C-alpha cells in the first residue's frame, strides 16, 4: 500500500525540488542544487539521476566537419588498367574468332498420309505460295471490268443454294459475301466467299467459284479421295480408267451416263487435277458447276478455279 512518503520521482508531493536535466536545460547542474533531504541517499551511494545529468565522456564534435558513418565511400568507378594496344581498342584479342557452327541439316522429307505428295504444276506452285495479297481480290476484279457486290443484291439470291448444297459442312449462318462477277476466257464466272458473322466482323471461311451450265445438269460430285464425303445420298460412283486419277479422285453422280463418263475419261481434266494439291471439290447445283476451297478469295485462287472450271465445263458440254 502506498503512502504519501513513497517516492514517485519527486522529492515531495509538491515537486519543489524537481530539477530539469542538464542536457535539456543547458545550465550547470551544480548550481542551485538543494541540500539533500533527510530521506535522500547518502553521497557515497549511487544516484542514477545524477548520472543522467552528467554528459557522456566523449570527444567534442565539430558540427562543420561531422558526417554520418559510411558517408565517405570509395569512388563508384574503380581505377582500371588502360587497354592493351595490341588487343585492340575494346581489349579483344585480334586473333580471336567466334566458334564455328555446325551446318544446318536438311529437313527430312515429310511422311504420312498427305506429306509425301509434291506439286508438279508450276502454276500451282505460284498460286499457293503466299506472297501477300498486294492487290486484293476486289482490286483484281475491278482491273478486269468485273462487278462487285456484298452478297445482298437480287442476283445474289441464287448463291445461297450453292452454299446450302456445298460438299462441306456449312451452317445456316453462312452466306455469300464479297461477290465478284466477270468473264474469264470463255466462261462467265461468279466468285464469292462463304462468310459467317463473328461479332461485328464477317469471317471468310470458304472460297467458291461457279460457272453457269447449259440445260439442266445432273447432280454430280468430283472430290479428292482423301476427303470425307458429305451429302452423297443416292449417288453412284463412276469408274475411272486412269489408275492414278482413280486413286486420288472420286467421281459421284446421280446416275451413270455418257456425260459423266466423258468427264471421267477426259485427259485434260486428269492432267490439271493431278497437278494440284487435291484441295478443291466440285459439284453441280442451281444450274452451276462450282468449285470450293477452304480459303478466302484472292487473285491467284480465282485464276486457279477458272482454269479448272474451264476444263470441267468443256468436258461436260461435249456430252450434250
């Protein structure tokens, strides 16, 4: 239990004998020091308050020359020896040469189902070597006097039937776009893209080129043998006497007859199609013979389809 006599940092309850520390007041602590009270410790006893009043035994510090520890660091750029003139300005031995790299090994030939075939037609090599669409299909068409529409013109309504009957998996969202009409040699052609909407943009997925036929052509399909066949119900396979052509191409028709037989035996058709990469399919619909390829139209592709369609239409027309 505390009493009024307990010491709490002051000499008495009024604090009359309290003294500000010397390091704060700046006065001599020996001046005006009151005599010790009867209950204060004797002079020979340690007095911690007096110790706090005494300054530390340290050397005086000159504020003009004082700096913090670690301030006087060595220079950031050490002294380096001058480069040897015999080793060049950069200190590199002139006799040094980079290590020799091993010569590049030739790429092994492609193997597999479709890797071993090579194109032999120079026109095919030029058509399918990407060089950038410098002119563009529409610019190419305008230079040749062709007409251009966006697929919404009245004459474009029949093109939707070609998309619906195409031998590839197209959906009801596909529609004709970037329609080009003009003459290529002896044929009147229409070239357009089968596009679908993706957000605010139209994406061309397939390029279709079609030529009108005389009369009412029967339904037929000429496709690479390696491709899966869609919508072939009710069609029969027409035999082909050329073994090389029969191995790579399949001709289907609604019925056998002299017209499709002539197409199957035409040497000009065989020569052109055997020189391709087997990437096109052909079919008849809406009074047209059409070619389709998974690509957007470009000038080289339009010219490629024009050559093939000319040979196919000529072979079919001879059978009438």
